[in-house]
């Protein structure tokens, strides 16, 4: 019986090229979404405190 607090890695599976490309695309999409959200919050704060008028 193995200890659930200290699992042993039995086998490492090397990701394929397709999986690596998909991971990179997913990471770029997450980064762009996060940057867009941060920009939106920044603009809303500027508007709220009167530094930006629309």
C-alpha cells in the first residue's frame, strides 16, 4: 500500500508534439484573457476615480 501523502511516480509519459502545441495555445489564450481582464479593471478604476472621462 502506498502512502497518499507521498505518492511515487511510477512512469513519466513524454507529451507529443501535438499536445505541446495545444498546451502552448491554451497558455497564450489564458494569458491574453488575463491581460484583457486586467486592462478592463484598470480602465474601470480610472473611470471611477475621475481620471478617465468617456
